[in-house]
């Protein structure tokens, strides 16, 4: 009879610890996905700014940035990208990507609303030699 009670206790302890471990591993996987999308967003900003500065065309820069995002698998409904002239010889590139979360309600803990995404945003500035064409 004593062995029967120990099996039940072991099973209960395993079930309780398994829930915590599953949540922990899902959180780690979600962090990896968010960091990956952050790197993709940084790359899109850099490529858009470089293209806009070299070609002197804001629309070409925006197209290049959108191509980087969509070729990486980020749907157009999940990002916003804008390329604009920020000063006399400056181009600014703003990007916001809504990164999905694996666990519900985690987005609120990471700074977003309590829905199913974490907003990632950044702005970079690029220096021009000439005034860009629209």
C-alpha cells in the first residue's frame, strides 16, 4: 500500500512541474521568435535607408524595405514601414512589426496590449549627399 501512495505523489509532482516547464520552454521559444523578427526589422530598416540614400528616392527605399520584410515571411498586415526626409540632409526610416506570441496574455507583460502580439519598433537616420526625390 505504501508504494501505491508514492506513485500518486510522484505523478502529481510531475504534473505540476511539467506545466511550469512547458510554460518556461514556450516563453523561451517565443523570445527567440521575437528576437529573430527584431533582427529582420533592423535589416529592413538598414536596407531601406541605404537604398533611399543611394538612389535618392524615398519610394525605392520603402519598396526595398518592404521586400526584405515580406521575403522573410512577415505579412504586410503585421508591419508598418515609412521612409521620409527628416531634415535637410537626413532620411529617416520608421518600422513597426507586430510579433505574434505563443502564450496568451504575454504581450501585455512585454509592453504591448493584452492581445496576441508584441510591438517592435525602431527609427534609424541616414545621411544624404543630395536631396531625395519622392
